[in-house]
C-alpha cells in the first residue's frame, strides 16, 4: 500500500480504491460485513438511514408519476420459473438465429435462472411437492397476478413498484453494495395498451433517473445496451452507468421495454374498446443498493465519506464547545437544534463528553455535509462556525440560520456534482484507434488501465467482437447523447453520429 501513499487515520488512501472502498464502508459504520454468509452484510443504522433516504427520493418520484406501491411474496414456485425460462430461452435463441420467436419450436429449454437462485425444498421436515425459490427479481410472480387483474382497456395503464430484498447466488467476489447475494432492490413494472404507451413510460423513466442522479450528485453514462447485452426478455434495454474512481463502470439503473413478449407468455391481455382481445405491452425499471455504492465511491475522499445533502442522515451536526466555561452554551445550542429541525433540516446534537477534535474526526468520516460549532464566544457574538465537508469554514449569524445553512447545502450539492463530473471527464478519454494488419486488428497505442474510452462506432456484431477482443473491454452501447457532428467509425470508417463507450465493468 506504500506505493499509493500513507494511510490517513487508518483509512487507506483513495488512490488505492480497491482497498479504500471496502475499508471506508465499515469504518464509516454503514454495514458490518462479519455476518457468516458471504455477500449478506448487516445494515447498520447510519447505512440503513442513508439507503432509506435514497428510497424516499425514489418513492416520491413513483408517487408523482402515478405508480402504486405493492409488496409481492418472497417465495416463487418452481413452475413459474420454468415459464420464465421457456420465454427467455426462446427469445435468446431467436435473437441468436435472427428469426422471429414464433418460428421456433424448442424441445429443451436452457436452465435459465435455475443456477442463480436460492432454492427452498422443505417445509419443516417435509419435502415440498413444488420446490420454491427466493425471488431474484419479480417478473414471474407479478405478471402472474397482473394477468388476473387486467381485463379491460379501462384497467390500463397499470403502474406498480416495490422496494424489497432479492436474492442471487453470486459466485464472484462480493463487495458491499456493488456485488452482494441479498440485494436491496427497487423495481417498477408497468402494463400498457400498446407499444406507444410503453415507449412513453420509458421516456418518463429516463427523466426520473436524471432527477435522481442530480439529487445524488452523480454524473452518469446512459446507453442503449447492445443486442448481446440486452436482457433476453426485453425488446431493448437502457442502462445507467457511474464511472467509479478506478475507471470501472458500475451499472446503477436499467429500464427495459418488453413490447408484448412477456404478455404472450403470461396470458396478459385485455379487451379493447371494440371488444377485441389485445396483448398488453410492458416495461420494467430497476435500481438497487448499488446507488449507495456509487455515492460512496464517487464522493468520498482520504478522510472518509462525503454524503450528498439529499441523502445524508444528518445534514447538520451541532457540537457545543467549552460548555464548562459558560453553562448557557448547551441550552442555546439545543434551542438552535430545535429551530433547524422546525425548518425541515435533519439535525443531530453531539453533546458527548468528548474532545472537539474527536467529534470532528467521527463526523468527517461519516461524511456529514455541515458541522456546526458553538461556544461561549459565539454565544456572546450571536454567531456560530460552520465547517463544510467539501472544504472551508464560515462564520454564520444565528439570525436566519436555517436559510444560511440551506444555501450552503445547495452549494455543497453543486460542488459535489462539479467535482464528480470533473472526475468522470478525467477518466473518459478518446479511443486511440485500431489498425488492420496481416495478423489482424491491433491497437494504435496501448490501452490504459482504469480508463473509459469514448468512440464513434457504427459496425455490426462482428465488428463489435473485434473491438471487445482487441481491447479486453466491454461495449456499453449507444449513448443517448450522440455526436453533434458525424465522426468516422473506428472499424468501418463510415461517418456516424453514434457515440459509444468501452469500459471494464463491475
């Protein structure tokens, strides 16, 4: 670790991100990883409060867009998984063969999700007649019920969501929030009369994501995934990726347009205004605790977390100073705390019998946006001192203090977005290009580790395979922000406005 610089206060330097991230997750008291099942951490109050605030932002968006919250059972019978496997396998095979799924007759289905789920085969000591599994996601149980609820065009659109735990038998190395076996998961599922209605929902999802990312101060890459990286049950997939400080991309949200493919498999149809039976069209929108992983990774520094004000459990921590000198300090700072709470701020009064330096250390690690100090001199001068987690100290008058703090919180959010945008732009570079040789395609200059490459690409699947094999990176797909002026495709040389990215993904 010496090659990355000296550790500060027991925290590895952030330049050694692979050591810094798992350390800071525990040091800042977000989770305890010592639970005796790999990939199943114990959420601690500070981490759970932060995640609940992220959930709160999501719930508000769902309510504002007409979604209703449901809670579906955790256990799913095996026969529903077989139904999903049949659909996904057929769509996957049709995609690979370039034919319409209706043309395929498949005797044997791919095992699909069977290897990814946790199975329940006994009830007490009795073998279950039908094995069950813990939900990896909820298409199968939800769509089974949707087909019972939707009968007429008057029942549509149906816009649902739930925030639950899902389970995947993850065999790769686990990492808190990023790759776990028990996943805190948000999923929205909608049902529409036609493709147009589903497409409008996808557009709404895109707007919701942008607002959520702004609240979390996260710049992101948004891409329509290439066909081979699209969920086989989807017509197309749009994914949202954060660029972590080590240059790896972290997929933090996806929204899928299903057309009527799932509706056909689950008999999800309705009677239109003319009395004719029509298949429904569907979408899904998913996010998980990876959102918190991105917040931790993007905004933290060598001293600890830096939490965006929108999701910090405490936006302001108040610290009384030298209360032994003036006994009026503590009652006054309690009064200040009450005033700030009344103004809608999330406040914590740290009146522990501990030295100010130790309190600063604790709250700096936890990433609280503002620390407020108040002592005898401040009492006499009707002011306090604000320390901003993004840097700097300011004197603030106690008059209109809540307005002053609210303005500083806005500035902190703006600063975090600015800093993370600069960080991402420094990690995204123009692709150096390829050259064709007698021995095949070669890089014009070597690939740098920890870099996301931007490029113009308008080739076919074979061209994409050349790119991925030559670079060792994954193609993220078509950016939703194409080039304004045509560029030469790095493989074919044809002019195109299609902007894409190559990256190493989590």
